[in-house]
């Protein structure tokens, strides 16, 4: 009897996987060596900054203060003053992150914020608070227009919250309006951050 030689077929699946793997490596090599990652950078630059999470600790501290901090508003306006200072710092920090110059506006904000702590019996604090919230809203709106066009709705809500603070009414009689402004500012900054 003659011996019949049986040749085993080479596994086709293994060869196909090898070809696919070599193809993937070739594409990666092209992007890394010949393209210098320019397409990857271009895609990153054109994507929305909303998806970038800077995790700025100053912004996070303001958001945490508003969300879980002591929200007791008293005659000395300690809460309001601290919230305004933290919001100013958070706005500065966010502006630094996105390379947006807000120094001139922030100097005005700091001066106006100091006024509410000088005389606790002064009846014009609501007017000063409204001035500060308008200034901060303007700064945040400029930042939004420059870098975060998707957040126009949030800025409009912040503007409405600022406008709802009546300069002719005592601050303690409109605590909710002031707290709403800080809440809307925290929401906006959280989305920017």
C-alpha cells in the first residue's frame, strides 16, 4: 500500500489577523512618523472646550462653597462677601486657564465687593451687590462668547439672576435672589471647568 500524505491547511484566520494587525501598525506609524500628529492636534483644537475638564481647584472650591457651604445670610453680609470673593477668584482662575485677560474688570469687582462689609447698617448694599453681579456676569459672558459658545443659555440664566437682584430692596429681603445668582454662576463655571 502506498502511503497518502495529508497536508494540513494553514489556519486562514491567523493569517488574516496578522494582516489586519500589520495594517493597523502601518497606519499608526504613518501618523506618528510622517504626519507628526498634526491631524490629531487639529481634531483636538476644533473639538468643543466643553468636553475639556480642566479641574481647576479654585473653580471647584467656589462650586463646593455654593453647593454645600453655610448659606446663612446675616446683617454683616459675610456669606455674600465670601461668595463674591470666591466667585471672583474662580472667574480669574478660569480666565487664566483659557488665557483670557479679565484683570481690569476684576479690579472693579474687588472694589465694589469691599463696600458691602464696611457698614452693616448701610441700606445700599443691594445696589453694590447688583453692581458686582452685573460686572461678574459681563466678564463671564465675554469668556463664554470667546471660548464656550455652547453655554449661551447658562449665561442668559446668570444675567436673569443678576437682574433679579433689586437695588432698591434690602439684601436680606431678597436672599433667594442673591443665592440664585451664586447658584447660576457655580453652574456656569462648573460647565466651563
